[in-house]
C-alpha cells in the first residue's frame, strides 16, 4: 500500500516537473524571439543632397540634416535591441556593402564602429547600421539607380522652368528689359523668340517636368511597397523622404496594410508638400 502511494507521488511530481519545464521553455522561447511588428513602420527623413561629403565628422554636425539623421539612427538602434529589423531604404540598389554615400562606405564604417565618434558620423544611415549591427539587421536597398537619375534630371528641369515662369510672369508688362532677357534665355536655343508666349511656354514645360517627377516618385514608391510586403513578417521599417511618404501610405491604405509613421526630430515637413506648392504656383 505504502509502495503504491509512493509510486503515485513520484508520478505526480514528474508530471508537475514536466509541466514546469514545458512552461519555462515556452516563456523562454517567447522572450528569445520577440513578436514581429503589428504593422510597417515608416520613418521620414531629410536626406543630404547627392554629392555631399561628410568625412569631416565635426563639420558635418553643422549641416541642417544632421539632427534628423542622428535621430533616425538612434531610433533604429533602440528598435534593433529588441528584434531583428528589415530596413527598406531609398537611395541605394543591390548590396548595401557595395554602395558609397557622402564619402563613406560599408568598409570604412566597419573600421570606425568601435570608436566613440561612430554615433556622430553623418553617413548613409542604412550602411552605418549594417556596419554596426551586421547580422542583427537586414538592409534592403529597394531603390533603382536609373529611376533615381531620371528623377534628379526631372527635378532639375522643374526648378529651371519654374524659375523662368516666375520671373517672366513677374516682369511681363512691368519690366520689359528684364522680360526680354529671360525670354531670350528660355527660347533662343529653340528659335522661338517672338513666336510663342514665353510665360505660357515656361509654364507648359514646368508642368511637363512636374508630371515626370511625380511619375518617377510613384514608380520608386511601388518598389518600396513591394519590398515591405515581402517583409511583413520580418519587422519592416521604411526610411524615405517626405516626397515618398504620402504615396507609400496611400498604397498601404488601399491594400489594407497597417502602418505607423514616425517623424523624427529635425524632419523638415515643408519638403513633403513641395510638389503641391509648385502645382499651386503654376496654376
């Protein structure tokens, strides 16, 4: 009888121990692999102009974009402490380790990652994070080099024709000498001086350039959205300028993909409404 009771007690103890171990394993597993984001995180950035060099760390701190870029870096470092991120970025294509921005590349950043100055380096943030976190972050260069180049050219045309339009409109009927100078500069190469209305021509060209800019922004947005959809279970974070943010949000709303938008310190909201402002000017 005593032996039977002892056997029963041993079975109960074993059962309870197994339940405890199993429960501990489940809890440990949950903490070891944090759940994925509930949605896509969109971080707005004010990025540097193409061709900018920031190898002088102290001098780069004086650039207007520094505060925003440092805030993005700090935010992503904090997020990556809890879970592996998939960082989807504009401004690069292919392998992040083979891209160079602002005078920095993955190799040179990797060499600096243990230095106290590293957090203050104004480099291309995705490359900086990859150099520091390595396997703890997956960087997806979702952009397209050809589209980026075309958009820069279209923006250059847009700025030029909007400038002509504004000045010609300002001087027409008020300062004929200045009007004639701008008219000649705009129309002389095409032999159209005196044959077309310079104000209307400048506006027509500006609107065409604006249409091209917006088309290219949308084509690039589609690439960012596609990359985010592929990474929905892998904590996707999109870092883009304001010109892209609204369009990406519209895509997510249409496809019922949940998202959160974060505007870091130093973000320049005015850039977001640039195309709308220019459209209004051209009316």
